[in-house]
């Protein structure tokens, strides 16, 4: 689960909401989010299910025609029933399929349960620890987002920790085969989770031949965020492999990365990825396969310049 923001005071969630009510060329019910000060994305709400303030953020759930049930935090699109697989399948399987036999995983954020659901598809997976700071997110997911978590939040292999992710990583003595940073965008409480120090703390919690995955940003809307993120990752991990996917609810192209001491998922051939998917009996994949795995590492030239070492 991630959060997009304009990176400035030009377009707060409240301002975006107000514009949908007053602009003459927009119909009532439009949910607007700014990607930058100059561009944005909107979805029409057919019905509002929930709107309240948790101890951490403003929470909304809407019904929409193109995306089904849609979840927002602080006015930013998080996930939806109909497009969550674009994000969660790529965030999880790119690294998990490259791991020889993942048995344990840690998710920081991800209270909607989408990343947990993908990790629990692996027959070798014995334990997934989900650390979510806001219990309201988990409660909303249980109530409205069954099509996203598909029961993963009740799976006996899942351990839910309602606490700060930074504090958990710093204090836990455990190590993991996979770490998934399913975070909001940098800003506020999540800001420390995008630093080299935090990435080094995560690296210390990984077993040998293990990996961490995370989303970074839009290469079109937030190129500087990608440059900074890649530099921070490379200061903490020996092998950092960026990849590009499409996420409709986030406005299109979105950058992700796999970080490890040794694991490089780009070395897998499409045939080997498909062989592992079949061997591990991983089903219900709507996006991810061997060809898409390989294709995600094929970067346009302008993206290559963003992710290349300085």
C-alpha cells in the first residue's frame, strides 16, 4: 500500500477534494489526486462507504465503476479491488520467485493484506509478519477489501503487529527471507523509512540469499525521488535491481526495486520463472508471468538515466 502526494503545499487532499466540488467542468463525486502541481488523476465515486479520521490519517472507502471498492488515505489512492494485482504481484513475486525457497517474510505497511496474500501463495512460506502502524487500515481491509487480501489477514501463518515499522526493524532479533516495504510515499511518519539508515537496518534483518522489495515513485512525476531512492539503496545493498511496472490507479508507470546482498532477479529467464511458478503451484496470477518478469527490467533510456549509478 502506498501513498502519492504532490511533494508541496500546492495541492493538499482537502484542496483536491474542494476542486472537484467547484470546478465547472467536473461532475460531483470526482475524487482527485495530484501527482505534481500541474498534473493529476481522478476517479468518480459512485458511493461513499466510509470517511473518518484515524489517529494517524484520514480514511475513505468508495465504490467506483472502473475499480470497484477503492481505498484512500489522506485523500490519496491506495488500492482497489480491480487493479490491486498490478501493484502487489509485481512488488512480491519479482524477488520471491528468485529466492530458492522462501520460508519467512516481513511486510512493513501493507495493512490492506494484498502483499501478504501474494507471499502466502508460496508453499514453503511458514511465517509472514505484517507490521502496520494504523489498525484502522487493517479493520477497513477486513470489512471492505476481501477481494484484495482474499483471507490472508486470517491465515494462521500471518502475524499482525500494530506498531511502528522503524522501531520494529530496529528491535527485532529475527531475520527473514524476504522483506516487503509496502509503504506510503515519503513524508510525515514514513520519511525515516526511505533513508539509507533504515535500508541498512533492513539489510541486517535479511538471511543470506534473501532480498527486500519496495516501490519507489513515478519516473514521470517524481524523477528526483527515484534518483535519491536508488542512491540510498545502493549505500545499503550490494545488488540493487530496478524494474518498471504499470499501475493504473497510480497514474501509469511506476518504479520498483529489489535490493539484496546477492540476489538479482533480472538473471532469471522467462522460461525459468514460468517453471518455478508451476513447480511452486502459484495460482491466481493476473499480471505476473515469465515474460512480464523479464520485460519489467527493460527500461526506457530516460529511466535508465534515473537509476544509473552516479
